[in-house]
C-alpha cells in the first residue's frame, strides 16, 4: 500500500486546532488556578473567528456536487 501524501497545507485546520487548544488550555488554567488567561482567550476567539470565516468562504464558493444518474434501465 502506498502512503497518502499531503497535497497542500490546510490553514483552516491550523486555525481550528490553535483556537481549540488555546481555549481548552485557558479553561484548564481556570480549573487549576482560578484565573483565565485573557491572552489565550483572545487568541482562541480570534483564531476561531478566522477559521469560521475561512470555512464559510470555502463552503459558499465550492461548486455543488452533482451525482451521476444511472440510466441503465
């Protein structure tokens, strides 16, 4: 079996992973220490917004998938 190569870098994945990681880490800090890291909350919110805008842009500009009809009847 051949390994599947990564064709291009996904910025959306980077933004979503960064936002989820920073928000979760901030909530872990809140649980352990009692204080949120405002820097991590801002970074998480900004990267989540950028990721959502990019995902919406991709979803709106992608052409619809057309299924081929089976006309063998």
